[in-house]
């Protein structure tokens, strides 16, 4: 990596900030009351998240690798593509960026929180929740989705893409994972994407917000990390 560690960390922070502002912003527009995009479809959200990931990677890539996800960072270290000394700083930057993105999102939709009376809808803007609460199934769902994501990203490293194309392909990957697997748990796929905005939800003065569902919060953190490690292990079995 040509850039120093400070530039790389800044890239992870900025990229994850945009990831939450744009990705969760799509959910906010679709679910908060009195927005012009209220009641947008799941397809719109899935495509929007894919574009949000692509744009965030484009913005962060000039500074660093554009992981934007602790599960990806951990897998990259396991497969020898990132020094282990960089793992914790990267993850810290990703969580910081995701938290700041959630704060910016709160400000962006400021008048709409009071208009939205359902606390579950408000929490859903910031973090994920299962359609059916079943701990083993929820863990498997998040783990499998992240394993597909990480294995594909690792596999992409062996392909010569046309310059600048890879972030678009990763965005398409995110869209298809959300469409195929997101119906069970919302497809967090990223510990920073779920936990940091959940913390923001807990501490920000949001009207009608209710509880932050800490009983479930560990699953979209632990399961993606396990899924990413599993994908890295399988990837290392290939020549």
C-alpha cells in the first residue's frame, strides 16, 4: 500500500461514514414518515445499498484498500493480504466512521423522527433485526451472507478487472446478497455497519425511538466475523 497508515485509516473512516450515510439513508427515506420516498420497495433498498457500497469504496480507495468492514479486514489479515498490526486500527476507523455517519443521518432526517411513531421503524433505520427471532438461524443467516461476500471479494483479487470496475462489481454482489439472503435478518454483513449506528441510536435524542435491542445486537457482530473467517479458511484451501 503506497499510502501510510494514517491515510489508510482516514480512507476507512471516510468510506464507512459514506456507507452509513448513503446506505442507511436509503432505509430512512423508505421508512420514515413524510419523506418523499416513503414506502420504497425492498428491491430499491437492495440496489441502493449496492450503489452505496460501490460509491464508498470509490471514495476511500485512493487512500487505502477500502475494506469498510471488520469482517473483510479480518479475512484479509488471515489470508496474508494485510498486516495483523493494521487490523485493530482499521476496525477502529471503520467503527468511528460508521458512528459519525449515523449522527449525520440523524441530523439529515431530523424533523422526520418526531413524525414517525413506531420505535421499531426508527431502530430499523440504524440497525438490523430478524424477521423471526431464532438465534441459531439468525447466526447462520448472517454468517452465510458474510461468507459469500468475503469469499467473493477474496476471489476478485485473482481477476484482472478493467480499471475502476471492481467497486461496481462489489456493489452488485451486495445487491444480490441482500435480495437472496436479506429477507431473514436484513443482511448486516458488517459489524461496524450494525453496531456503531445502534450505539448512535442509543445515545442520540431521537423522539419515539424506544430500546436499541441489545439482546440481538451481538449477532450481527459475531456472525459476520465468523462468516468472514470461514470464508478465508475455505479460500486458503484453493491453490
